[in-house]
C-alpha cells in the first residue's frame, strides 16, 4: 500500500508542471545520436505521447547523421566532411532526403501513432516550410542556411491535434532543384523561434554541455558559450546545438535545454520534476 501511495505522490509532483505547460508548444530535437536501441526509441515515443496527452503541444525535429553515413556506405556513394559539414553533392542529397524524409521520419511518426498519438511526418519542403540558400555551393554543395521559416503549416497541424515530425530538409523554391541539407539543430532552433515555443529540448548522446574536465555545465549564458567555443571546449556537433539554443532564446523561446537522450525517460525528468537534467540556456 505504501508503495502505491508513493506512486501517487510522484504523480502529484508533476501537477504544477502539467498546469504550467498545458497548451504550450515544446520543440524537441531528437538527435540521430540518441536514436540508438529500439527500446530507447520506444520510451522516447511514450514520453512524447504522455506530454501530448497532458496538453503539451510537441513538435519533433529529428537528425540522422549516422543513418545517412550507413546508407551512403551501403550504396557506395563517396562523401566527406569539411568543418563538420557533410559535403552534399546531388547524389549525396538524394540519399540524405531518402534517409531523413523517408526512413527516419516515418519510423518516428509510426512509433508515436502506435502509442496513441496522431503524428504526421513532413519535411521542410512541405508547404515550403523551410526555405534556404547555399552556405557555400563550391565548398559544401547542397548544405543550406535557412532564409525563411513559414510556421503556418505547423500551427495548422497542431490545431488539428497532430504531432508534427519534421525532417530538416529545405526547399530552394526553384523547379528541379534537389533542395538543401540543413543541420537538424539549426532547423529546430529556427522552427522553435518562429513558433515562439515555450521550450526547445535537444536530446543527444552526452549528459549536456561538458567543460574541459568533462563535468556537466548546468547553466550557460551567451558570453560563456562564446568563451567555451573560443577555447575549443565546445566543438564539433555541439557548436550548432548551442548556436541553435541562442537563436531560439533570442527569438523568444523561454528556455533551451540540452539533455542526455541515452537516459531512459530523460524528457519526462526534465519537464515534470524540479531537478531537471542536462544544460539549460536562458
Ligand atoms: N563541450 C561539449 N560537451 C558535450 N559534447 C560535446 C562538446 N563539444 C563537442 N561535443 C560533441 O558533440 C556531440 C553531439 O553532437 P552530434 O552532432 O554528434 O549529435 P546529435 O546532434 O545529437 O545527432 P545528429 O547530428 O545525428 O542529429 C557529442 O557526442 C560530443 O562528441
Ligand atoms: Mg548533430
């Protein structure tokens, strides 16, 4: 009986958060690096469905770097990185779209639907939601910088009680153009700002942002981020993440979190408990 009462207490602990966040939009960036085992993916889907059923409006933006790499290897398409960006020629772009917009996007939306949500998978090309231009065509090919976000389609889907699941691909608005490969962190940051989301949460494969002694940094400001980037403490895949956090917060999002997607139910711990996990940027 005591155990049951303790369970009820845990549920009640979530009550103030449920009240506070009901009807708020949360953008969740689901990193390719956090999409590891089928069990973890299933738990992620259940966490999102729980958020949705208590009245939060989740919007998922997903990555998929390692899955793209595996498919390129399987199809024996050569590709390489410059400055952490995958050089994307027309052939690579075809695979990027196939993996992101095809396999991963549909896997996530199907999983959410299996657990009782109404999820719909789209890419930034749909309804011209994300428009982009080349970062540097000669150097990186079809890697794009976002120039415009049209959040109307996302609002329409949310109003119809859908959970939008968005692949980070943008349109060039030119007939016959293959579109652009967008870093998923940057896409999530732009989408969160355009939606004026309450929170953006990045789920990745580290405890959060780590300092030079590999200790978790609990909170970060813009100045601290600049210093850590200069020192090289924040590097590689963490750079677009902190940049996207700053973009979102400057665009009106209240808080940006970077959390460990490898921990079971990390999302629920972050949202519904007083402790919180990972790094927060306000
Ligand atoms: N200061 C830092 N703290 C934590 N991680 C860091 C730091 N600097 C660099 N990193 C790297 O950033 C990585 C996370 O970014 P990465 O792009 O690999 O994953 P993701 O964005 O979650 O996945 P995907 O790009 O597939 O969507 C970490 O695994 C780590 O190697
Ligand atoms: Mg990344």
